[in-house]
C-alpha cells in the first residue's frame, strides 16, 4: 500500500471554485532586484519562489522570493548552469555542459550531477507530456527520466542547431532549430516533423489549443505563431531583438526584448503591445510566476525585474488587441492558483508502520492523517524532509564540515522523498504511515511541504507542517 493515499473525509466542507482574477490593473514594472551576477534562465520553483541560473563561477543559482529578496547559492557540483525547470519530482533541474544536475530547493548547495555527454551546448530544460525531462543540444533531443537520468535517450535531428524547447498542449515537444530556421515537433518516442520558419529563431512557448509561439530576432524581428497543420503567422515587433518567450497568466505571449529594452505582449491572434524596461537593462529570459506576475532576467543590469498585473481582464476582452471572445479564438487561460487551507495532522508524534493504528497501552499510535481543504480539484505534491544539524553559510543552512566548524548552528532540511496524490475541491484527508516508497522512515523530526497544482498548471502557496516519528 502506498505511504500516502487519499481518503474520503468524514465531513465535507463546501468551498468556491477558483475563478479567474477580476483585477483590471494593467501590467506594470513593479521593482528590480540585484542578482550576484548575470542571469541566465528562470523558472517558477515548486516552493513558490522563482529560481535563476547565474553565469558566474561563485554563484550557480539564485532564489528570488515573491517580495524580491534574493539568495545566491554556490553548488560545488554545478558549473555555469543554463536551463532550469521545476521537475515532476519536486526538485529543480538544471542543464550544464556535459550533463544535468538535480537541486533540492531545501538544500541548493547539495546538488546532484548526472553526466550526459550529448549535452554539449546546454539549453532550456522542460518536463514533457510523458513525465520525463527533455532538453535539446546541438543536433540531439534528450529524454531524461528524473528517477534515473543515466538512462537518458538521445534522438538525432540531422542538421539541427537546437535552441529553446517547450512541452506543447498537443502532447508533443517543440524545439527551435536556429541553424536550420525550423520548428521541430517531436513525439515522446523521438519521431519528428519539421516546419521551416526562416531567420534565426531562438525560443519557443506553448500556448492554448496546440498553438506555439517563437521568437525570431533575425532580420525583421518578429514573433511567430504556429499550430500543427496550419501556417506560420508572424507579428513584426520592430528592432527590439525579441529573445525569451513565455505564456503569461493573461493568456498572451510575452517576450523579453534585449535591445528594446522592453517586453512585448502578443495575443494568440497576433495583436501586440509593449511594456518598457529600465534603460540599458538588457532583458533576455523570463518566466511566469505566481499571482499574475512575470519575472524577467535583466542581463546587462545583472538583476531581475518583477512585472505585476498579468491577469485576464475583468471584461474578458483579452486586453489590448483582443485575443479572447472572437471567432475561433482560444478561451481565456485560468490564471488563479489553488488555495490550501486548514492544514493539520491528526497527531504530530507517532510511530511508523504499515497501517494506521491507534495509541494503546502507553504506546504511541502508528501514522497520522494529513487534513486540508483545497479550493479546487488539484494534484498535491507532498515533499518529506528530515530535520538535521547544519551550519550557517550566508543565509543558507548547509551540511556541517571542518571549514564551517565555527559557524552558527541551524536546522537543515534534507529531502527524503516526495509523492503526488489527487485532491478534490473541499476537505481532504491523506494517510501518512511513516513509510515512503516501501521503506520505513527512521526516528527523527520531519517537515511536510505541500503544494497544489491545478489543471492549468497554477501552483498554490506552499504549506508546511512538522511532525516527529519515534522509535517503536
């Protein structure tokens, strides 16, 4: 029996479905925050923070909290990472020359590297429709099982000079071939088709209804849109050098324009507007964050910018240029994150065993029920961390060592594992017996980190609860 299992709660509490935001505030630059060095790519993490890879020998990744607080981390096993994503296993994954690395958000300095010689030119990494990690490098696309990266499979696309990659809503991977001026549409078995787009395309983002959009800064500087079986439709954006691209919470594509410096918003039907960035800042990559935000890496300024108000308009009109409600136009995207409330454990201290059991004869009971209320149907990612001794290193709590013998003591959280279960709108109960993937957890103090993700990919604010497992 799995260690976690969703149970029907004995009492059900009704709650409202999460609805699209009705905020009418226009997107706006809402602060810039200094990074330790030049930013590479960005990703929304499983912990509710935004993570950035850093092109500097002294700092490998940086965590940016929703309030803009920046913490840099030096991972000795990581070297000049480029791509970054939140994997299906609750970890962060980065690409670097010769391989990938797995980063626990609770212990970023303790990254685990995996050698993959086919990654000669590290680029973006994503979670594919099959639950594997995918990246592309040179003329290779790589399928990487997160449980065993050493068994990765490479697929050759002759003549490809890979740049960006995206997991499409059509169940395929989309890869930008800058060298051949093509889009590559690849199934999870490695079979592929190509579509010529010309120029020097760089990055690609998945949109609704099987559509993708890509940046093409060569020559006319344009943003292309394409649906398999259709024709390439392009929106000229001026000589702003569009590079990174992402689908925002408002259902439109946003590009980071290095030469603008600006962001360009392009609807699914091709209408465009522009949002200026600080002069000389050099926007390069960006990602969608929680709460209707965009986070933009400012390469020249060595900082990150926060943009707020990237939510569907109250009138459903899709904002400037339309994009919603017209004939054949994809519907508005759900940009409201699920909410987890009333989180509790039936008991905080218990023994581990194969099944729940009550306390008796002066002995602690076995296991506990994790109870919570979800605002909508969602997937719960429950990460189990063990509390152990650590030493302060800057703002981080890291593994003790001779070099840090005199540093202040702290409680370090070491990831033990994670599981994903289904939750329904309303009250839920999840059984935790103190066993994880077939093994019994040792007596210690632990922390559960809980994040809900809805069908649109919106993530809730992380909730945490502490517990203690005692000896039998």
